């Protein structure tokens, strides 16, 4: 669990013990008033049964390894909450594995980023209804309000599935904002102030959103995006969303194109574009721009 999440939980009166292999991270957590643990054994030993272990770590092998390390230390009735961006298929597999030891498994698709401490986290929760209800005080503390921004969306796996689609939508929204502002930026004759326009759109406009708020802030700090490489990473959830859309036969062109644009941003020596230029030269004699 991140330090901000721990701090929010402590503010709600919950006991928090945080494990991190890095000493600096443990020290930072202690400075916020929480206890820390240098090993998983220490972590489990400092918690009273039934224990609740919240994982906030990268998806994939790290999550699998942590769960493997935890299982021999936990007891029947304990609960593991995966708050990371795990693939829902991995979540289903892990839930089935821990159930053999009568360990509860809850997946919490978590959105809010670095602003979660102040704004609260959006929590999309999958798991047994009775288990989620027992954990209600935790979710109510982390969410923007007790009755806002969180909820059990279905059985185990559904929380991460919902978060996956959430992130796919986010890809499309970000791409649309970026393209729109790029068009404005290229209209040199009007000398448009992009930050001013973003601020106008933030109030009353049908395209206002928190993403636009963050965009306005970014444009205020760096109007020309100086020093930022045109390289956009992806966490994997956009890919999973597109794969799921194909599997279900649901057309999702905006999300798909936004993912492909991120992949394109990383190709600094595009063979595709070179071949396109060569083809134009072949059929029409069009000039080829040399490197």
C-alpha cells in the first residue's frame, strides 16, 4: 500500500502496518505515524487475525511472488486485497488458489493517483458480498466519501475488469484532448493561448473534466511542452481492454486507435513510414525526403 493510502487510512482511525523491502520507504511510512515491517513475516506478525493485507504493487510476477510468500503465513479467514492494476484473468486464478486455504480474495480497481490522499480514491471492488461488507469501513475511509466513489461491482475479478475498461476509456479521453490542443497549437496565425483556452473549457463546457483540469495545470507550467520527449508509455490495461473488445466482438475504435498512437510514439525510426514514402515514389514518382 502506498504511503498516501496508509495516511488516509490512519486518518480514519485504522491501524496500519506497511511492508516495503526499501528501508527509505519504511522510514517515510513511520514518519507519517504508521508501523513498518521489513519482511512479510514481520508484517503478518504485527496484525491481529482476521488480517487484511492490501497489495499495492505492480501487476504480474511481483504480485504472484508476494502472494506466494504470504500464503504460508496467513490463516483461514484472512483477506488479501489486490489494489493494483492486475489483469482480471490473473485475479480469477489467484482467488481460486488462495481459496484452498480458506483465504478471502478481493480485487479493488483503484483510481486516483497521486491526488488520492486529498481527493479520495475511486474503488471498483470485486469479491464475496459478505467479505466486502465486512471491509466496508476501509473502503469508506479511502473513497471520496462514505457513499461516493466506491462500490462492490460484482464477484471476484469484476473489480479489476471494471478498472481495465476505465483505463481504456481514459486512453481515448486523453488522446482526444491531446489531438485537439495540438490542432490549436498548429494554428499559428491566431497565436492561441492554450492554457487560457483550457481554463475557459474547465467551467461550463461540455468537455470539462478532471483530466482537463490536469491538462490546464500542465499547460500553465509548460505551455510548449519543452523538454518532454514525444514518447507515451502504457501500463498494459489499454491492451487488455482492446483484446477484451475483440474477444466480445464489441467495436472500440477510439480506444484501439489511442493505444496504437501510444505505440507509434515510440517508433523513432519508422519502417512503416519509410515504406509508405517508397510506395508513393514507385506509383507516382513522388519525391522521397532523405534522412
